[in-house]
C-alpha cells in the first residue's frame, strides 16, 4: 500500500515537472517573440532617425546657401 502511494506521488511530481517545463517553454517562446518585435521596432526607429537626420541635413543646406564653402574659407 505504501509503495503504491509513493509511486502515485512520484507520478504526480513528474506531471507537475512536465507542466512547469511546458510553461517555461511557452514563456521562452513568448519572450523570444517579444524580443523579435522589439528588435523590429528598434530597426524601424533607426530608419526613422536616419530619415530625420537626412531631412535635417537637407533643411540645413537649404537654409544656409554656400554655408559649407564659407566654413572652408574660414579654416584656410
């Protein structure tokens, strides 16, 4: 009788361990997906930043015509 109880307890523990493993696996997958999403967002933000910096450069060039050549003259 005691042996049966012991076996039942071991089986129960095994089931619990399996459930835990599955939950951990699911969490890992979810975290992985989140990381991918975040890296995608970061890439998008990076592209936006590049676009903004290009726009800023364009605006600066338009505002100061010949500004670069003026700076070069001063340095010489």
